[in-house]
């Protein structure tokens, strides 16, 4: 795979898509069957080790998938290189910040 | 029959415009090209390319009632009036329905659409089994009319960097050829965020191909090949 | 270093590359181009694709705020109560209905693409039919989500 390979992004998009599909269905079913009524219930649900791992992979896949998708849109429509770079940088920072916030919150909760 | 045709003469017009026509077809006029040639009897300023009149040269590709097609094999009986004719979308217009195909052909050239095999040539032909030859069906028949690339939104947005369905179909024609030895280089060339991977499988290309080929499937096969070569 | 040799196959007569990707090669020549989308007829696959992109863009923009709300609901009992309160207001329920519909559509259209990747439904007929199915399902999802959340 080359440095500026198109295959890599495509694989990330497809793999993350499959993971997200699985997780969304799982979470949807779970929340439908056991909707949390209180803060304690909700916290307990998320703190469960399986849930923690699932949510970590879910958010990692979500951020990767969002990045590839938005990057595709920007590459399609924005042709002026400086503007394209600026927009992509902004999006990358936004997604990384989201990831960092989630990761730090998870670590603080322990 | 009523027509509305895109007109643009760089020597006279600052902007393109639509011109209406109303012409009675002769009983022998069955295809759109017949009507266009009849139209030129009264208005010979209308410019369009045409040659074989049987759907094999690809010269008269144009946008007919919103969809790309070849005028010579588009039946008049199938067309709603007024018949709206415009040049291939996204291509620079030289005049009226004649577009500049240079960039389109540049992409075709860039995929090296010829057999690359530097092994010493055999005494006679390079053998190919019927099964191997069958893998070229649906690929070699392309007439480079550009109906597909002219209907492909990613090609509209990036006609300089995205190779486009026609070029990619031809690229796959040589990747799939058992006699070719440059598969790795061909795949390497296409493995680029623009060249191949602008394709979103919209399938507009396959919808309008007048030879009923499937560039979207060829692109799918290239992606599978790239995946296979990497893992 | 000498300038690159003129490539007859891929260079314009003036020497600029037709396929290099700089802004000039995109607008090569000052000829007009016909690209008025209002005058083009779009097959179902094209509509399915643009809806996939639009729903994806919406979901991508909603991801950071959603993550923020998610964390807030877990931070404390007050946070949880606050989020529950927001969830009962009309604008939020509207937004949720929209996002839920977008998610459902994006998921279904995504499954269509994943199946096509492995060769299922990639013929013209199958592609057209599956595009129609996905668009119809998306519309239904929108109605269902609106009905469910705007009660």
C-alpha cells in the first residue's frame, strides 16, 4: 500500500461500517429491551466491562468512519488546495477532540 | 417533431442557449440521428459529430432528454417531445453538441490501454484459453463514446484527477487479460485517492452505456483485486 | 533539473498536464460546460447515493454534540436528569427524529453498498431495484421516526 493509498481509506471505511452496523443493532436492541430509568441504571449499564469495550470500539470505529466519509466529501467538492487542507485539518481536530474527550472521561471514571 | 437543442458558437455567442426546432420526419427516419441530419438540411449551422450511424464508433454521444446516449441508436418512437438535446455533461463545449474529448482520452492513455508483456514472444500467438478469453467479454466492446464518464458525478467534480468509468473499464480490461504482465504496476497506478477511489458506486455509468457494459462492475473488480493484492 | 518531457498522451497542447490535478487542468480551456443538474435525469441509484451522502454528513456533524450529551448524561445524576429534560423538548425531539431517520437510511444504504462490494446486487437491474427499496425504506423510516418522537 502506498503512502497516499486510496485502498487504506476504503478498507477503514468498510471495516468500520461493518463494526458500526453490528454495534448499532446491538445497542438499539439493548436499549429497547432494557431502557435505563435512572442515572444509576444508566451508569451501571455503561460501566459493565463488555459495554465498556463495545463502546470503545464503537466510538473508535465511528470517528474513523466519519473521518473517511467527510474527507471524501471534501476531496470531491473543494478544489483549492489551501482551503481543502484547512477544512480537513478542522475536521480532523474536531474528531480527535471528540475522541480525546471520550477517552479521558472513560479514564477519569475508573 | 419538436426539438430543443443546445446551441453555442464561440465566434458569435457569449453564452450557450437553447434553440427550438419543429421538423417533420420522413417515414424512413427512425433514429434520432436521422432527424438531426434532416434538420441540417434546413439549418446547416448545427454542429454534431457522427460517423458509423450504427452504434459502434461512439461519435454521436449526447445528452438526450436528460440521459446520455448515442443519437444513431436512439429510436424516435421512444422519445418524449420536445426532444431536448444537450452536449455530454461536464465536457468542455467546442460548438453546439461537439465537446472536447482531449481530457477524456488523456485518462484513457494514462491507464496504458495496451498489452504489456516483455517475455520473449512465442513462435506464434500468446495462447489464451477460452475461459481466459471469456474474462474480456463485457470489457473489450467499449467504444469510448464517453456516455458513462459524462454521466458520472465524481467525474463531473474532478474530471482531471478521477480516471472515470470508461478509463477504469479499460484499465480492468488489461488487468483481466491473462497475457498481460503489468498487473502490479496497473493496480499501483490506480491505487490513489482520486484516480480510482472517487467512485461511489452510483452506477450512473452502467445505466447509460449504449453497449450495455458495466463499468461499475469493472471498478468493483479492480477494488477486489487491490484488496486481494494487499492482504 | 530539466522540465518534464511533453507527454503527447496526457498533456494539453500548451504543455500543461490534463490529468495532474492542479486547478488549471480542471478548468482547462475557457469553454462552457453543460452541468445544470436541473436538466439531467437521475436514475434511482443516483438519488440513493446523494441521500447516503447527505445522511452521512448530517450524522458526522451530529457526532461531537452526541458524544458531549452522552458524556454529560454519565457525568452525574444532575447531568442525566438534564439530558432527560432536554429530550422532552420539541426541538430536541425533532432533531432526534431527523437523526434517527438519517441513521436508518444511512445504515440501509450502507448495507446495500457492502453487499455490492461482495458482488451481490451489482447488476444494473438489481442495483436499480435495491436503490428503490432503500429509498422507500428511508422514507418510511422518516415517517416512523417522526410519528414515534413527535407524539
